């Protein structure tokens, strides 16, 4: 095989991307070598099993992916607003919307939220780490290599171009030859394994490692949302694993699951995909609900209204999420009865969701609202999400959906729920817990600029798309060739650039705050308004989290702790703390499996077998690994705590 | 975390790590149930879509499948005996019964490979039709699980030789016994809903 | 000062939303909201019906939201001691109310949804005083990236354009020769999927004569944007004239010519005086792979599509 068969050639934009990637890569290598940071990188990050550091790596990767997916979005918007420019051709546009969708859902939204869960959930429940820290590192590296594999596709081999839903038969070997679609399958498969492992890991952590006295109904709402999300992950992700595996076997080994030959059944893919895909939507929205609940209660300076109703509505949403998948293809001709059933089950989700909205509003009642940046994101969520929610109900009405389906109405709807829900929550949660992670807050003034730019940009971008849909503009159309559609598309593009600007300000704020923000001296960073245990730790959080774990028997334990003058450090009770050792095994194991996946993408079986063998050898090594971690001595704990608490 | 250790009860449950490991594995088995359910569902949906390939009723034979079922069910029983010996503190009993379990498992695998090769000779391969794809992937995924289980158990047998019964080794054996019983349950479903129904229709 | 600033920004949202809304409505001829037949009409009615509920929900939530953030902001001048109750955490009565009301709304939305769904599976009812006409059967077959419309009763076939009589139900029998697509004529009603190895049925009807835009709305690869067609709705007499003309003047569709047309790619409009149904039945299991088996190699070729024809306005 010749090198030009592998590298993507002939596209100036991709040459540009290659050059910039190479330059950034060389710069990184140079900086690491120049500042002698290779050892630091390996010891502190690549081998870490500390949930806080893994969480930070998740969030950094997710921000990088938000950038990549965002650039994809900008390119699409430019193409649609200036159809005469000839900026992108059809095939290139198809690649871009495919990678945009896949990256934003799988490699941006989920890892961002999982990153926040990683950092915050153990702190909220008074745990010292995950139940299985080694597995946690494994999860991260499987996500990371899956992400890397998916992303190299645009310079090596070509990107997938069958949409993020990858419907068969289009995505089968016959109609999508070449490695592009394999990148999609293997990238998702590899990272999906990690997600499933994280789901199990967090579930056990939450069920078995809570602070003494903390019953399930004493848990902070974000932890609850994580538990419910993990339940969905555990029961939904195996379906994706199977679906991806079957399509891979179809494409690489010639099976006939989704083919048009051999009596295969292409429409089975749509069913399998959405049996995972719809719960997946709730995997990215429930944690967002949890984050908003925490932030709204904190800055309303008031207990969350209807805690039990909030929890039960999440549980009901989780259960219903498995019973609505057909609404993604009402138009498949399943008949009036089937469509009616799924129509009603879909609309029923609006009830628990509505309950949550009203609970947030009631939390604001008789409160003292402080408009910090995280609170702005959370407040903006309520009216914005309502606009997405009501159109969701409209889409759920199957008879009307025949007109909305595959149109920009649908695009507007799911961007309204996913951006106003998930993305706002990611920003809100990151800013809110930023001081816990990095020891300083993000600048409020720049944060507000980022918020308002992104917020207005978002509405300007997506509100017009409802009308484009009603005017018959289909999704995934690479060119605006109907004159009537052009004005609204131009408005939409202006909004998209507003969002891009907001993102740039946000990223600049990371740098600015690193340079100029005041360093935190107290753990309770938001003017002493913290309500849950994560604010009871010092900042920066010591690697063992809690010197002594408090007894908890209520919902907002830190409020009372502060009233009674208690802390998470009772010198008389300090005992040696057991901690897991750092290890490079997860990184190496997943690097091997990543290599195996890469081999499968190009159907180079020797590479695949080699990678798989390497992975198996690493697993055997793990089985013989009886490293039981180490104990942090009492003296060291006392020293650390005295320094952190300024005693 | 590992500091507190109970003084009574089964070894594998005495530390919090042990308890968490077992709970985590139960949840993992929950995910496995979903995985196999999905495969059963695809099989059911694609049932009858044999195209030009032979029909299952022409190929499935009761004899070999009954032998396989007998081997695997017995292995589940001997696996139970192995854990019983472990609870009694007998490394020797555990090792012997586990080895028998593995031998039975290997026998099952041998028959399955023989069966697959036979079908392939008769013109039913993973590529011949949607039905046969789903059959081979369903039965093959189960077979792959059995293979992995055998490899895993061999590693554990080496470890028990090296270290004897501890909280950790007993946890590992307890977990693999859960896995083994689970595979048995899956096989019962494959036996009834794939082979028995396939022979009749 | 700061708070006032903020409130103004929040209120600033209102005109923004209105401007956008009006600029959207200003076009008025938004296709879905300007139905040209009974099917689109019933869907339009359902959309408008639901829209009232949605607007109601939006107004309630926005008003409550504005009230809360204005009245309970921390530094509002003249805050009273009684405006803060940090331990207020539930009220069963009101929680029951806001659970039951959405539930009722769901029921109110479900009823017309379900009845419309069942109605859409049948040919549209004739208007008052009109007699029911038998539906005109049209096989709509999609292939990458073109449309074949076969009229078995008239024994004619068109490629990439469609003639239908007004005031008569059309029974589309949808199938595909290769990838999954969806037949959508927004002015006449909602879409359904075309799938190889399957047949789906879609009833549509035009009440007004005119030319409407139709397309494949389900992404199916590189030529997706080009897979559009015009629908010419005309009176029964005009339609019959057109049918006779086509029967007399259009060439025969040979099996070879049909195979040629099936190759992945883009073709022009064409008409034939027989149908492809006598050669291939794409909706059967046996013929589902007809195109894929023949043209596997051609799917590797790229169209390098940079632009497509400008469509006339949707009307």
C-alpha cells in the first residue's frame, strides 16, 4: 500500500489541518523536552489513578473535542450561509457533520460530564477514591485512545461520512467502502468499553463508599444523578457494543446482519442504535440536571425544593428512556398502533421533566439569588431548555413528526436541549467546581462575557432553524439552494460565530485566571455558600481527600457542619489512610488495544492480532498483580492538613 | 479502606475491597445479560432469513447438543463443589474440582468447534445469510466467553498454588464461579431457544 | 446598579425573540404551515393545536422565571426579611398540582395524535358532498440519487418528476433499490421511509393545482442534495391528457436501460411507456440486493459535487 492511499490528499483545508497538527505536536514535544517534563508527565498524569487527576484529563480532552467539534460546526455554518463560495463539497460536508455529531456526543458531552463526576462524586460522598481506581484509569485511557483513533481519521484514511447515526445499509461495506466507517466503529467501541467500566465503577463507589450515616436519600443531587446515569450506562451501553460489533463483523468479515444481500435487515441497525441512543440522550442530560440543581441551591442560598420529587423524577425518566426509542423513526412505517404507544410514552417524559423545572423555579422562591457565572449558566438553562422541551413534545406527536422528521426543526430541537442542557451544565459545573480542581476561581468578568456571547449566539443560531424546518429544509443538506432559506441561514451562522467567540473568551479566561486570579485559601470557595461535602475539603484537595470522614445524616451536611464549627479534620481521629499505587499498566494496555483497533480499521490483521495479544498479556500481568497500595502515615496527614488549613 | 477486616463470614466478603469487587462483578453480569439479550433479540429477528443457505432444521442435531449441554451443566455443578471446598478452606479440593470444571469446559468447547466446522462444511457460515450470521455470533460469543473463562481460571489456579487461600484469591475464585454459572444459564437459553426451536421449525 | 443592568438584559431577550419569530412568520409561506391537501392539513391542524399548549407552557414558565429572578435577587432594594426562607423545601399540594397538570396536557395531546395517526393510514376522506374516489397507485422507488415513479394502472413510469391529479388520494408504495431514503412533499404532507426489501405505504392528496417540491429527506450519501423532484398537481382531465401523451410518446423502458439508470449517480428527468415493475421487485427479499450486487464498484467513485441546481421557491 502506498502512502498516498492512506493519507487524505487533495483537500487544502485538510493540508492546513495536517500542518497545524504537526506544528502543535512538534511544539508540545519541544516544550516537554526543553522543560524536562517527560518524567513529570509520566509520573503525575499518565500513570495516575487519582480520581481528581483523571477527571481533569477527561475535562481537558473534552474541551479539546469541543474545539474540534466546534470548528466542524463553524465550517458547516459558513458553507450554508455562503453557498456560492464552493467552500466545501458534498462529500467533505458529509464527513464534517458526521464527525461533528459523533464527537460532540461521544467525545465531548459524555467525557466532560464523566470528568466532573470523577472529581466531584467521591468528594460529595466522603470517599477517598473510586471503588476501583485502576479500572478508572483504564476507562480514561480507553476513552482517550478511542478518541484519538476517531480523530486521526481526517488525515489518515478519511473520515466516516454516514452521519453520527451511521444508518445501514448506507454505512455497510457495499455503500461506504474504505476505512472511514471503520474509524467510527472502532473509535466508539474502544471508548464505549471505558464508559461501561466507569458506569460500574461509579455505581459501586456510590453504593458502597458513602460516608458513615449517609443514606441514599441523604446524597447530594449530583451524586444521585450520577447513580441514575450509571444505571442507564450499564443497561444501555452493551446494546451499543453489540450493534457496533455486528456492523464491524459485517464490514470486515462479510457477515450479513445489516446488508441488503443474504436477507440481512438494515432497519435492525436503527432499532439497536436507538435502543442505546435514546438512553444515551439521558446519560448526557441527567448529570446536567444534577449540576444545575447543585448550583441553583447554592446561589439561591436555600435548600433544593422537592428533593425527593427531583430524585424520583430522574428515576422515572431513566426508566422511560428505555421505552421510547421508536420515536426516532416514526416514519419507518411501523403502523399506527406502534407509533401511538411510543408517541404517548415519549410525551410522558415531559411530566417528570416538567416537575423538575417547577422544582427549580420553586427553589428560587424566597431565596437570595446571587448572579455568579455558574448561576447565570444555570438560570439561562431554564427558559432555553423549555423551548427545546416543548418542541420535543411536538416531535413526540407522531402524526406531526411526519412533517418535522429529518428537518431543521429537529436539528433546532436537539441543539436546544443538548446545548441549553448539557453544554450549559458543562460550563456551569466547570466554573462552579474550578476552584476545587485548580485552587483558584475563573475570572467573573470574563466569565460573564463568555456567557452572554455564548448565550445570545446560541439563540440566534438555533431559533431560526425551527422555521427553516417548517419551511421544508432537510437536515444534512450540504448546500442552501432554495433562496427563501438563505436569510435565516445567514442569521444562524452569525449566531454560531457568537458561540465560537464565547468559547474563545472562555478558554482565554482559563489562561487569564491561571495568571491573575487570587489563589484560594479556604475550601469553601463561593463566599462560604457551599452546602455539600466537597466544599468541606481544603483547596487544593489533598490526594486522600478527607483526613477524617464526617458522620452525615442529612441532605446538606456542610451547612450544619459550618454552623457547629466542625471540619473534616479531627486530629484525634486521624488514622493511616490506605491509598492505591500509581501504575502505567492501564495506559500501556489501552495503547495496545488502540493499536489493535487501528489495525482493524485498515483490516491489517497482523497489526490487530499483535495489539490484541499485547492487550491480553497486559491483562494477565494485571491478574498476577497483588500490589495492595500503601498507607499514608498519620504524621504526613497531620502535616498536610496543618499546612492546608493554616493551623 | 482495606484497614477494617471482618473476623467471620466467608473470606471473600471480609474486606470492603472484596465486597466491592463482588458487587461490581454482579453489576457487570447485569451488563452481560443486556449484551446477550441483544444478541438473542437479533437472532430472533433474523430467524428464518436463511437465504440460499441450509435451514437450521437440516443441520441441528440433538445428539451433539445434548452432550454439550450435559458437559456444561456438569461443569457448573463441579464449579459449585469447588467453591464449597474453598469455603471449607481446602485448597486441594478447590484445585481438583476447578480442574475438573475446566476439563468439562474444554470438552464443551471442542464439541462446539467441531459443530461449527461441520456446519461450515454443509454451507452454513457467518457469511452465508443473516440467520447464520446471527447464529454464529450468538453461539460464538458464548463460546468466546467460555474460552476466556478457561484462560482466566488457569491463571487463578497458578495464583492459588503460589499464594494459598487469602481474602484476595478467594474473592477471585468466587467471582469466576459467578461467571461460570452465568455462562451456564446463558447456554440453557441458547439450548432451548436456538437449538430446540431450530430443530422443530 | 448591577442588578438593574442584569434585569434589562434579561428583558432584552423578549424583543429579540419576537424579531426572530416575526422574521420567521414574515415569510408566511412556510411550507408546512401552508398545507395544500387534506393530509398536510390534518398535520397542520395538529401542529397548531399543540402550539397553543406549548405557548401556554412557555408563558407560564417565563413569567414565573422572570418573577423569581427579579423579586428574589439578593441585592434588590427593599428586600424584606420575609423574602428569605432558606429551609423551605417542599409543599405537597403544589407539587401534586404541577405533576397533574402536565399529565392532563399529555392526555389532551395524545388523543388527537392517536386519531390522526390512524387516519393517516387510510386514504383521506372526501370533502363534504364529494364522492370517494379510488386512490391512484404510484410506486415511488428511490435509488442513489434519483426517483422512479411507476404508475402500474397507466403503465407509465417517470424519473425525477411526478404528475398527480388533484382531489384524488394518491397511494404511494414506497421502496428503495439501495440506501434508505424518505419521500417528503411538505406541501402535501409528512414523509415515510423507502427501504430496500420492504414496502411502506403513504397516502397524500393535493387539493390545489400547482407545482410542489418533493425530495428525499433522509441522508443517503454524496448525491443526497440532488435527489429532489417536482410534483405537478393538475386537474383530472389534464392528468389524463398527460398520461395519454406519455403512453403514446415516451419510449419503452428496457431492462438494460433500467439497469443503467440504477447505477449510483445523478440523472435527468425521463418518462417511459411501461414500468420497471416487470423486471425487478425491489421490495422483495430476493431483489433487495439487486443494485448492491451489480454496482458495488461504482459506489467507490465520488461525484465531487460542489454545487447543485437552484430550486425555485417552495410553494
